[in-house]
């Protein structure tokens, strides 16, 4: 593989996953006042508010009808259904459960890369995935997760979110191969597809669950989720999968729990434990091994 696309794709993918490291903590707080699909609609609307003018300024490519429908459909799946399930799951479960359950996403990406993209899973990539998965488990420590009956439904939603996100990521790669489009075009169409799900769901949701108190923290959290964790991170993630084979790019997702743990140490003053050091080294080893094998 050409080194330049691999290097750029790696930077984009790791940066996106690192930004998502704070996602569950911020979502856990904002969901106290904003119902899941309402928060999701705000998140997608803010992202489009930034990306649509950017796309217009750069000359948004006009895909033909089949490509446009496929991009919208991928957005319905990955943004509307997957992120919707993620928000509902986080609302019904806990932040630690959300981080732990959705860390299965890379395994689903690899699965769909083999089935849909016909990518070959080499022994080195398998070892890399195993190392990175062990690192995630070391950092998150499944013993801290609460899978009691009162969180079971939320955990099911989180597992479904991980499954559909894996499928979405593989399909983004497929779109980039069959219908080459600027990443900005793919991202804007995906966000519009997500709104087709979130807007009707939020209207129904608000009729049964009114908004809670909106203080400065809730507003700041919603802005952060929309502008940073959606507009910027999704653009970077889609670009990574346009440049790098899905079975390699899947490993970038493992930067999410690592960055979340580092943020907890830096911002919340939590101790830098041995398990964090071990997990970080295992994830780094898995990423380097996968990139070296490519």
C-alpha cells in the first residue's frame, strides 16, 4: 500500500476515535436534560450547520441519483440507527457500559470487511486486533461494568449500535471504492440520512418526555457533541475509511477508550494505574503491528 494514504488515513482515524473518547461522559451528563433522539437531532443539526456552508464554499460535488440514494441509506444506518441506538443505550445504561460494549465495533468492522469488501484477514492483522482488544479490556476492566437487569435493555441497544457501526464503516469504504466522492459530500449526505431518523423520533419522544433544565453545562455539552464529536470526528473517520482498508482502519477505534482514560487522568485527576499503562501499550502495539503489516 502507498505509505502516504496509509499514514494520512491513520492520523485521521486515530484522531476521530480520540475525540470520541469523551463521548460517553459528555452524553451521560447532557442526557439528564435532553432525551436521546432530541440530543441526537441537535448534534446532527449543529454538524450540518458547520459542514453545509463548508461544502458549499468548496463546491459540493453533485453525485448521481443512485450514489446519492446509497449515501443517504448509509447515513440512515450509521448515523440515524447506530448513533440513535448508542444514545438510547447510554441513556438506559451507564457510561462505562457504553465504552465497554461499543469497543466491540472493530470486530464487527473486520467481520463486514471480510463479508462485504472481500478483504483478507491475515494472521498479523488478527494478532493486532487481539492485542488491541486485550488493551481495551485492561483499561476498561469489565469488572467495573454493571450488567444488572436494570441496564440490560440499554446494553442491548449498545451492542446493536456496535454492530451497525461496524456495518456502516465497511459500507463507507465500499462507497469510496464504487462511487468516488469527496469525503465532505459523503459526510453531509450521511448526516442528512441520520436526520431522516432522528427528527421524527425526537418529535415523538418530546411528546412523552419533556426537556429538563438547560444550564450552561448542558448547552456546552450539546455544542461539543455536535461540533467536535460529530462534524469534525465523523469527517475524519469517513476519510480514514476512504484511504485505508477497513480491516486495518477498524483498529483506529481502539484509540477511543485509551483517550477516554487519558482524559480522565488529565481532567478528573484519576490515578495513572498500571492497567492504564498496560492497556495503552497493548493498543499501541496492536495499531503499530497492523500498520506495519500493511
